[in-house]
């Protein structure tokens, strides 16, 4: 047995021991695992995103540490590859949870994920009618007949998105509330978001935050506030937008917005934006952007 195998076995043993005291660890075929850890009567179901699948298998499911820090119960679904959870083993697992009344044992059930995990959070929420869904830049489907314009995730084209838990906008129809956060600056993300509708839906535009919106929120210092608000307090769209005002002080948002202005060739706005941040952004990116904008303006005026 090599060092990696020993480390993996030790991790698996430790995880199994922890699950024995508070819940369970279940293998859902070769490509997925489920780890349930019991806390209080709020259950948060999470799903790995693509970044997680590229990490070592010696890890906890996505967001479990955050969930545990609040005392909530967690059910983390792990994926080992770009599966988009289109696996009969996963379908059967959620079918059985629903049939056994597992979700009925909690006062509140929340499905939470981003990108691939956001798709799964929306899709599998159908197993727990009345749940809250938090989906960040989710795909509505990768079925090529319905979303042939989506070409970023070619590895997922081999999966069937037409069977159970398939079209996410239909699956959230029985949810109590759906928070859908998306970046309208990315055309494909905006097109997926446009496929979702319903009175239970709260759409929040997160412009100029890239596809990894949560990373920008973390830098802004609002990630925990927004997610906790969605889970515990039914936070309103107005309250969320108020928190998102902090974006102007986040370097990641500044970078995305600068790139947006440059792409649109808004040289005067680039100049104003760089000057407004002159006291805090002295790095080459902004210095060169200011110089380039001024040169373009000088050229246009001669």
C-alpha cells in the first residue's frame, strides 16, 4: 500500500467513525458518496461543485464545516468527477430518503450548491417539497435539445438530463422558496437563470462577479451573512442587495468590472474608475489600464 492509499484509508476510517457517532457515510456507487452529520432540526443538503471534484478525495463534502459551525444538520453529497449527479444510484438514494420520511424529521430543509452543485440543489429539491433552495449560477439542464447553446461543460454531454430529477426549473416547483443567484455578465449563466420562473423564486443579479460568485462574496465579507440569512431568516431580495453594496471594496469585483469596461471600450469610464481607486489600487493592472485609457482618449481627440 502506497502513502496515498494509507492516507485515504485513514481519512475514510476517521470519517466513518465520526459518521457513526452523528450520522452515516454511504457510498452511492463508484462516483458519489453521502455523508450525513446530525445537528439541530435544520438540515442543509449540499453538493460538490467542479472545483471540489478536482481535489483529493481525502476531504469533507462541500460546505460541511460551515454548516456544522452553525449547529445545523448536514447531508453532503460528494461527486468524483463532472457527473452532474446524473446517476441512478443518486436518484435511488433521494427516492429512499423521501419514501422513508427522512426530510420530515426536520423543521427546515435547505438544498444548497453552486454551478454543478447548484443544478443538483435545484433538481433534487423535488425529493423534499417545501424545502428552501439556494442555487448559485446553476445550470437549468445540460440537455442539448434544451440548452444547445451551453458549450462549457462538454464532459457532461454524455449524461441523460431527460429522466428523473432532470430539468431543474421543473424540479423546484414544489420548493417553498428558491434563491437563485446569477451573473448576468456571463451570457450562458443568464440564459440558464432565464429558464427558471415561479412565484417562489427570488432572482438576484450578481453582475461582474464571475462564475465563482461565492469567492467574491467571501472577499466582500458577506458570504456567511447571505447564506445564513437564506437558511435561517428568509432574507429578502432588498436585504441581499443591501449586503451586495460591499462589492465596490472587493478586489475581485473591481477586476471583473474593469475588464467589463475595457471589453466595452468605455475608455472614459475606465479612466474615472481607476482614478476613483487610485489610493487603494496601485498594482500594474490598474496603472496600465489608466495609461491605456488615457492614450485611447488622446488618440480619439486628435
